[in-house]
C-alpha cells in the first residue's frame, strides 16, 4: 500500500489557460470516480507513475487544486501540464511518513524544486510526554511551523547561491 503524498498546486496564466486547466482537472476527477484509478492527461508522458488521485478544486480560487500521489510529488507531470498550457505554477507537497516536504515553482520555463532532507527533519524533536516539538530552543505545538521555517530558509539559501553564481 502506498503512502499518500498531499499536493497543492496553483496555476498562473491567462484566464483562458486557467479555464482549460480547470476543465482538464474536472474531467480527470470525473474519470477517476468512474474508473477508481489515478489519472494523467493524454499529453503527459508518464515516467514515474505520476498519477493524480483524489483530485479536488478550490472553488474559491481559479487554478487551485489539491490531489494525492503515491509516495512523492508528481512535479514532472505538473510541469508538462504547465508547458502544454503555457502557464506557471507553484506546487506544495508533503508526505511526512517518507520525510517529504517541499515546494516546486515553475516560472518562465524554469523549475526550482526545493525540499527538506533527512538532516532538516533531524533538526527538531518531539517531546512525547508534553506532545510538543522543540526547535532552536523554542517549543511548538505543531511541527508545521518548523517545517515551513526550514523550507523558507532552504529556499532563501538556494536563491543566495544562485545569485552568487
């Protein structure tokens, strides 16, 4: 049985492209419901079993979708969708059982994918007696704020390194 990776993607582009993507995701969700199996658009080359499962759309915001993948994010499939419709995207993903937490940004044809590694996950700890997390001398009720902080730092460091080159 697969561990499910949660994915949130926001597509940005022309209203026409976003509407086409919305229809694509709506049809994939309908087909998944009928077939009871993951979906991929016809034009996406499946290289890693990057199927979309349990697809839903944020009805409040155009171009915003949530779905699951097996074990890890399907960033390559999302990139192929973005290239097909000539749009940008931001994809957030997490599957903490496999220590997967990150964000991929595709803008102007360039993909930057930043994710935490095992060293990041070892930088904080859970006190099971108090059910609190400890990180850099502070106590947290949830690990989400810690994970966001670690990811933001990693993204800032990557940006600094990129600018130095």
